[in-house]
C-alpha cells in the first residue's frame, strides 16, 4: 500500500457520495471551480480518492451549523479518503494539514470527525517513534520495576517553593513511588525557576538512587519556546534526569518531534487542550487516530485519562484510547498509556478487567497526597489495588485484605 | 495590571458561581480534594481568581455531554478568570495550557469557549510580535504597493511540476499580482522538491523585479520538522525570497515562534485545522482570542476567511476576526488579515463597507485562475472591485464601469 487512508464520521444534508467528493476536492486542488492545469493524469497521481462510504443514521437536526438553508434530513455515515504517500513524504505537519485541515470548514458538512487513519508500513517504518516506550520507561526506573508504574503530580501545581517541592519529592520517594511530574501549568516561575528546581529535585532523586538503586522518574515540564526547551532538556540530562514533559497541543508537533529526536530522555506527552479537539461527537478527531502522529513524533508516554475520571470522558472512550496506544505500528513502539484524573486505586480493578493489561503509568494526585495513611498509604493502596486486580479480586475483597485500600475507599470512594 | 484575564462563554447545569470555582481550581491546583500545602498565602499569589460572572440565557438541553445525570436547566453565561503573570512569565505554551488546557474536559460544563483574553501591556511589551506586519509586508513588495495586496494560490495544489509552477508564476507576475502562495497541502513532493521549487520560482520573481522594481511576494510552505523548516527558511532567504508560510496548528506555537524570531522573512500564518477549534459555538476558542498568541509569536499575515466565503463561517465572525487582527496591542504590530475562500472581487464592496479598511491580503484561487479574461482579467477585476469599494460604488455600478468585474460577476456571481 502506498496510500494513507483516513476515515471520517460525518453528517451532511447532501448525498454522502456528493459530500465525499467535495471533501476529496478540498483536500487536493481545493478551489470552487474547475481550473486549467488540473489534468486527469495529475488527478490520478495526486488527488485524494474516495475509498469507501458507509451510510448510517438519518437525523432531522444538524449537529453543527453549515449551509444557511434548511434541510429536512441530515445523513450520517463514514467516508474513507486516501492520499498518495507522494503528496507528503515523511512530513508530519503536512500530513496533519491533509488529515485535519480545511475540511472542518466545509459548509457542506454539519459534522466531521476524523475517527481513524491507516498508515502503511512503508510509511511508519521511516520513523523511529518512541525511543523508550513501555519497557524502556520501566527499565530507566529500575531493573525490577513492574507495570503499572505508580506516579503523582506535584500539588499545589503552582506556587510551591523549591525547598518545599524537594521536600515533597523526598517524602514521595520514601513512599516508594515510581514517577513524579510537574503540573502542566508549571513552567518556570519566580519562586521556582526551572534550572534550580531540576537541581534540587535531582539531588533528592540521585541520593535516593544511591541508597536504593531505584531512579524515580521525574517529568519536568520543559514546554516553552524552542531554545528554552532545548536548554531545559540539557539541564535535565546534565542533572541525571530521565524524563521531559511536553504539553502536546500548546507546543505543537514540530517542536515535540525535535525534542523527542534527541533521544536521551523519555518524553511524557501531556494532552491538556485535548477536550477542544474531541469533546463533540461530530467535530475534531478521535484520540485513537491522533495518537498515531504523536507516536511517530516519538512520544513515549501518552495521557489517556482514566476509568471513572473526574472529567467528562466515558470509560468506553478511555478504553479505546488505551488500546490504540498499545496497538503496534510497523517499526514504531507502543506508547505507555498514562492514566490520570481522579484516580486513587479504586479504578484499578475495572481498568484491568476492561483491558487485561497492567502496562500503565497510573497517576494519582489527591489519591496519594490526601490518603488518610499519608503519601505512603496512598502509594501502597494503589499498588495493592492493582495486585488485587491482577489476582482477580473484587474491590470489596481488596478492601478486606488491604487496610490502605479500605482507607482509600472510605476517603475517595464516595466521590465516585 | 499584573494579571492576565480570560473570558469564557460557558454552559453548566450548576450555578455559574460554583462552576466558575471549579474552573479556577482546575487551572491552579487541579485535584479533586483539598490537599496539604495549599496555604491561603500561596493561593493568594498563584491561584486563578474568578473576576466576573455574567448570567445569560437558560436552556433545557445540554450543548455537549457532561455529567451523566439529567438536569432540568442549563445556565449559560460568561466567566472571567485571571492569573498572575508570575505563573508563566513570557512562556507562551504554558500560557496556552493555562487558557486552553484541561478546562475543556470538566464534566461540570456542557459548553466552554474562550472568547477573549486581556494581556496587560507589561506582558505584551516583552514580545517583538510581527516584525513586518501590514506596512512591512507591502514595502517588501514595492514602495508603491498599496493595500489590498492581491494574491493567489498555486492550483492545482499538489502535482504540478516545477516547470509548470514556474510558468504559472511568470503568468501571474505579468498580470501584476502582488502575492502568490503554496497550498498548505504542498510541502516537498517527489516531482516538486522544496529547494528546487524555490530556485525556479525565485528566478522568475527576481527577473521580474529586475525589470519592474516590484518584488512579488511568494509564500513558500516551510511547514515540516524543525531542522527542515530552518533549512527551508534559509533556502528562501538565499534565493532572495521574502516570505515563509507555516500551517499554524500543524506546526505549533513553539516552532512557529522559533521561525518568526529569525526575522528575515515575513511569516504567512495559514489556519488550516481552525474549524476544529471554533466551529461549535460552545466549544474551543474564538479567533479574536487566539490570534493574540500568534501575533505574540510573530506571525505577520493571518488567515481570517472572507466575506461570503465558501466555508461555513458567518460574515459576522469574519469581521470580528479582521478587527481583532487590526487592534493594537502594546508593543506588538497588527497582523495583516488574509482574506480567502471563494473570493473573486465581488465581496470587496461589502468587505469595505463592514470594515472601512483596505489593509488586506486578498487571496483568490479560482477567482483569478478561472476568470474569463484569464489571469490578468482576474487580477484586474479584483483591483477594480476594490477601487470601486473605496469610491463608494455599488457592485452594479462597478460592473457597469469595469468589464473585468462584469465578467467576474457573470462567471462567479451565480455561485453566491
């Protein structure tokens, strides 16, 4: 296969075949009249091609405003379009503009969402992808590290002094945590300049490693201008760190790939802003599709929300994102799915049931920091809950067996 | 003022004040329980603050899915939140994560759209902004260049050989065009490698300049990986070009700023993908708000769609985007609004009426290429239509006065 195929879930007042032709036209020659120079031969090689159309439900009200006219019926269905690899080579931003560009503006559609993209092996094999991925991330922590890796976010997100942050990191390492991260709102602030924060935290982590052999992974948020990101990255490398965090949508595909290409640190991909691109069922892009581009760019760890999260996303959608991250692409490693948002261990059993894997980075903020048994109780509760999940216990059984899990259920269980 | 203020249009089943508190919490400490370390003093300095709430309509159906429960009423209104500058310094990606981050995921909202952001002067003055802007762009073309600058897009977008492209460029320059651009789907293809395309096109443009003194501006699409973008940029500079085009959302804020910072070329900001972020009235971000970040990043020319465009966007929304690009920010130039999408000159009169300015880059694809009088007729029709607009003529009067305008109305007028 030398073509990239994308499938869209659409809604349109026009026959699906006509709407599909408009879409393919916009994403090839893109003007409103036939123009000289657009020969049949040229079209054959470079034009987008409609591969498949599947009709689904018919509705009477449009999901999004489009044509100003009123229609009786709006047709929903899927449209699959393909492009020749010759159109973009291995240029990810141009692929992105092709898959997710002007087509969202088309008035002929009252709904359009990219739900999947098929990348041929002879395309993906040009990319290194995640350098570390799941196993590489675990091994950087310790040879004995097992998934799920348990992590937390420094809270309060913004405002803690460096001394307080280092002190909190120390407590977290003593509680046997695997991973800690900056909040995405935390870059470099007056009372916590980036380089100083890295020094102070890595001193704690390096000392802990000398003592125990375990290198707790800390994801420093390097998101910034390009030169600052490169300098921040170097600062982490020189201090002996193992992870850099990037806010994918705030930083963008080009700079994220530049950073991931360096290859000394694991890349923790935070997906804040994602709701804009996905929250409407007939607008934007599914995470299953988009994560392929971020993996090609080299992101090792990808946020996917969590089961019974505090946000709006359904468990079904979360499970679909998890499975996508774990699905192999030729030559490109899976990304380690990062579970977060209102997680405290209680979701471990259902998460395992739904996905049959422990290959996660499981992040809990309040679930660890506010556990009645302290930080150590919070970490234990999560590890025990996952142990129970793999052993096939119910949450009730886990509660009876593990006092820390019982405390967590009492404190956090009511909010769910 | 040492705070950044953002105003959101929201919908929620909860009292607006409660929902606003959730939003401010998520965008500061961001967890689901109160945690140790979050002192009052720290909150005072670093927490987001709810500045204002305005109640608007009440509706019975949610715009987006949120809480799984059913509610009788959903309250709409605006919520204004502020953050201390100390939280992010001049880090644009972290500002972006703060303004447009996790808050779209909150289940307490069934609609959330960033509609405006107020950046204090002592913030914007840290940024150079567009190096060239409106006047700088015009002057690079010629000392006599007047707005609106008239431009076109190479069509077919993808597939033309370099020789055919150069030939088309020659015809366009002979028709006295001001500006030409690559299509956003065109990067570097097998039959049109980037560097060779630049050489061939700049040879034509440089020769034209030698003859006429006018340097037609060509926006080469440099969107790609970081190192390729830098190399592409250099290729343009060395060949004597004056403009680089970037696909804003495909490339991202960090890399776009890196490119704009160089300062040798004007930066043409294409907004393909924008529909995802704006098409729903209660999701995403308004262009008026977002264009401020792109201007801070240094983009000189910004796409804003056009009056009676071929896309879904209303004229009212287009006018609002135009006015936003032209509104001064302390220390930062306005961006040149780029009008495009189904433009052929006929919209000039209404565009001028609605905005009272000619400070535009006016792009027509089919409107120029498929004009009955050829390319030259297409360019003339647009320039004449704008002349008529400024002179206060109606379209009928312009049609009677200018044969090229009449031909355009006959060919394209029916599609509107």
